[in-house]
C-alpha cells in the first residue's frame, strides 16, 4: 500500500497541513519541525502525487534553465564557438541543490541576440514554475519579454536591475588578476576583453583601471583589445596586437577560451609561456588544467552561483512579492603555471 501524506504527518507528529507546507518550501515552518518532516519522508519513502499537487497548488514542480548563447547551431567544442563551461558548472550547482527538492528541470539553449527570436519555448508554453537565465548575452528587450510572462526568473552570471540575479564581482575579479601580474613584476600588460558594448566588459575595465591606478600606471588605449568570447577571437586579437608591433610581458584575457586562443597564437610564433609572456584567464573552467602550461585564472565560483540561484528561485516561487535579490559573489585567484615572476 502506498505511503500517504497522512502517514508522514503521523510519523513526524505534525498535522497534514504542516507536511504540505514543508513540501512547498514555506518559510513559516520552524527549522526543527522541517527537519523532522523531511526525515519522516525519507524514512517512509513517501513520493507525492505530482498530478494531484498541481491541481491544488497550481505548481508544476518543473524549473527551466535557459542557456544564452551567441549561436544555437554552433557546437560548443568548436574553436570559433563560446565554450559552454558556464552552463556545465552552474548546472552542477543547481542540480546538486535540486536533489533536496521534488522539482524537475527542463533546459534549452537560446540566442537572445537573434532578432527573430521572441522567447524560449519553455517560457512561451508556460511549462515551468520558474526559470534560470544563464549567461549575459541578452539585451533589455529580452528581459522585458521574460518579465511580461510573469514567471519567476533569476539571472545567473550577470546582475540586472529589477530582476533576481546572482553574479561574480567582476570588478574585483579583474582587480585581483591585474594586481597579481603587477606584484609579480609585470609592467607591459595587454588586456583582451569581451565585446566593447558589453556592460560586463566595461565593468572589467574598471577593475583593471583600479589596480593600475594604485600602481601609478596609466591604462593606455593601445593595451586594450575587444573581441567575442571564443578561442578563435582570442587568437585573432592576439594576432592583431602582435602584428601591430605591440610587445608585452603579460596578457589578461576576459575568459579562459580567449586565453587559450591567445596562447595558441603565441605558440605558433614560438613565444614561450610564461618565460617570455605570462597569461591569466578568467572563469576557472575545464580548459585551465588541460592547457599547456596549465592556466592561471580567476575562479568566479560558478557552482556556488548555481546553488544560490536555486535558493533564490525557490524563494521567489513561494514568495512572489519578496524583495528583489541582487547577489554578488567574491572571486579568487587560482595560481597555476602561466605566470612568471619578472
């Protein structure tokens, strides 16, 4: 005979309504009571009737994850595509937390930069209770359309006004990376950033400028190069810098893919890393320990971003009128083999 909600209530010595509140992530239940109910659920092996719950609560118990990419047809492993390491690592954080809930997850790759695209299908068809928007490749119009659907949403990887978000402290990340290069004796640093029109690229520039100002050094326009977030773009940006006659003792790249692209160009020119030129990436991805030499980078805590995004989204689903959350996580420097003390 199937275990019922009444069996759980009896085992935990609480009312049926208290069990229901715990299952719906209500914050009105005391912590010790919540723990007791969850232990009873685990002990009895209770599985809720999802169809019945949706009829009574109007909750589908399905979350959506939309990964924003520049091109939905490109394979992420291509040299001229954005590597989807942000998706992989934030998904790990989200899925780890979801093990403690009864929500499922649908995912979709989507290009918000496509002028003909309106909304991801999982939002247009009202298939989810809430959605994670992973990545910063979107404009104001896309977010406006998302908000018009009145579906709880949290942006992962970029802060945006008026909507829940969790993101790294971009300014501090670039400050720490630049300061590390300065402290190891580098004075001729070039910076390969993302698209110039990106708000994130401009925030990264602020962090760079802060570190240089403290060292009494100017940020020269000819030391900054903008490109797309791909290895091929990093390669091309490095080529343009090198062929312009620029010579540097360090490169700071806006993501690990760009850094690896720059490293490939320098390898072809028989420039040694880090003996001739040091290099730092940004993100902390699978690329860093697979590159040769292993890439020093900035860890932006992607898995924790996923964990926090889940907490924020579940709270928004149960408390629609809660104050907007704008969470910023501190980054850290991961030292490997691509920076040499000068």
